[in-house]
């Protein structure tokens, strides 16, 4: 089934100048980029985006980190996109990610793991809508 997912290149990966490397891997992996933009989330925006984690102890640190620098937001499309992309990027903890995955190659820890990826079709829809209007998506 053709699906869409949301992904973002996180601030440390942008600062490390890995945008081109990550996008090249995404395209070589067969994912179609329907929308892409660079922006700097405010702490308030990061708080809204990660609201699902508000009660967790790492929430403040997470929103601080995600608002610390620019991110690259993208909408991807492919068959079985959500599950395939999560496997493609590797485990959340880069130390546990399979060799050759984005997180294994560019991530340093659970927070600084280079990319975010939607974890379900429902969250993909919410996350895409948070960053993109329908007119900003091609395809």
C-alpha cells in the first residue's frame, strides 16, 4: 500500500552538514520526497510537536534540543513507507542501529540520532499536517 510518512533531519545532523548525505540515501532507498523545507522550530513549536511526551522526564530536554537549530522537514512516499522507513533509518539508539543505516552512521545517542520518523499512519498524518499544508506537497 502506498503510504506517506513524515521525517525530519534533526538540529545536530543539520549542524554536522549531513543534509545532502541523508537526502541522497532517502532517494536511493526509493522514497519519493513530496515536500521538503528547512526551518527553525521555536521552543513552543517543539513543545506542541512533542506534546505526546509532555509527561515524560526528557520532554524539557527534548524541546530544548529540537529548538536549538534548524531542521529539515520532509514528507516521503513509498509502498509500506512508515514501517520500511523506520527500518531503513535504524534503531532509535544509534548504538543499536544496524550498520549502514542513517542513525548508525550519523547519530551519536538516543536524542542526537539524526532523524525523526513517524511511528504510525495516524501520527504520520498529524506530523505531516503540523509542518505542511496540502498545497506544499507534490505528487
